[in-house]
């Protein structure tokens, strides 16, 4: 069995690392792949994470090379300990992602490379003298975060080095926009107002000039040049209907309005998310045309 050489990432690794990233992405999100630039950008900084990324004080990427092949990799960060850093992350070290090729008949020792990457990442975090160690799988692709159920090999390695899964589990769902309903021009006296929201374009349902619900759609989740295979992706930033107006078709009408807008934009895939405890939300999304892609566990921790 050959563990291989554990070393810092080099730019000459970029194509092999991107192939490894995309193999993990595509096990979770059908038809999704990210560009080399997207991978390299995440290794340097994440401008989309405009709140959390400025808290990062150190970052490093490790790869394991076996017989000339990048078989495993881990990207790690350390958050600062100052008062400007959010309390939940202050002083924390995190394996943002750990990925490796599963064992195969033609390459039976990839799991050894994965274990070596995990152990090396933890060793670096401890040298950084972090106060907490966390782990996840936030690759630079929409809908891929936490530890998706499609990566049992990654979960096995993390558990082997002592990580314990968190209590928060979320469901990632995907809809084919063509399968979402189209909306009538009017519905039960509702009028639509379209504005800029906090998480994308906001479609607000108003009745008698009173806001009764809204949905926000972000069509910029792929960023400039991030997704290489397809740019017709969006996600639901927010969806809310006032309690007094629920179960009256307002949510369905809002989804339909958003779908009509996405068709005009030539966007054909829409992602949404919910915790496993949000049963009513999950049922609504599935009735509306969304399908479950994965359950992903968050907040994995390692005792120091």
C-alpha cells in the first residue's frame, strides 16, 4: 500500500484537482461542474462569502500525490481570534473540504491517501493552535456543502481521525424550471411587485397593498466563469408567506411567478434547501416540483 507524498498544492496540480472536485460535485448535483478558475479562486479567497471570508487569517491546501496522480486533497482555514470575528468561528480551524478518489481495482490504495490528507490537515490546524476544529465539504459549486450522503468514503476517513457528525441535517432539492407551474396573471386579488431583495430578485405578493409573502431568486450563484458546463442555475434565497395567508395558494403563486421569470432568463434549474425538521416546507417544495438530491450533515467537530 502506497500512502503517497503529502505536500502543499502547486498550480501544476490544478487540472487533476479540478477533476477530483468535479467528481465529488457531480455525485451530488446532476450535470454540475466547475471551472479550474473557480477552484483556484476558492483556494485564494472566497469573495462571495463577504461576511465570513474576511475573518480568515490563514488558509492552506494540501494534496496527496500517489505515483504521479493527485489522489486526495484538503483545503483548510483558520479564523482569527479578534473581536471582529463572529463568536461561533472565533479561533476555529476548519477543513473546508476533504476529497479523495475511492479505492478501485486499478488503484486500491486511494483511501490511504484520503486518510493521510485528513491527518495532515488536522496536524496543520493543531500547529496553528486553533481552539476548535470543524470539518465540512463546501466545494466551489452551488448546493455542495456540509457532508453530503453521497460521500460515505469521506465520512469514513473523518470518523477514523476522530470527527463527530453535527446535529444539523439539511436537504438540498432541485427543480426543472419547465416542470414548475406557470402562474395566471391574477390570483385571489394578488398583485406582484418585483424589487431587489437581500438574496436576489424579490417577488412580493401584495393584497390590497399589503405584503403577504415573497420569494427571492438568485440567478448569480454560478458567478463569472465558475460553472463550466452550464450557467442556467439559480437558487431560492428566501421564501416566506405570512402565517395568516398560508395554505391559500400564495406560496404556489409566488413559485410560479419566479418560474416564469426564470424561463425568460433561460435558467432551467432551481435549487432550494430546508432542514429535515422543516416538514411543511419540504412537503410544499416537493408538491411544487422539487426533487430531493441529498441530505447533508453540518457542524462536524473534532475534540482537541
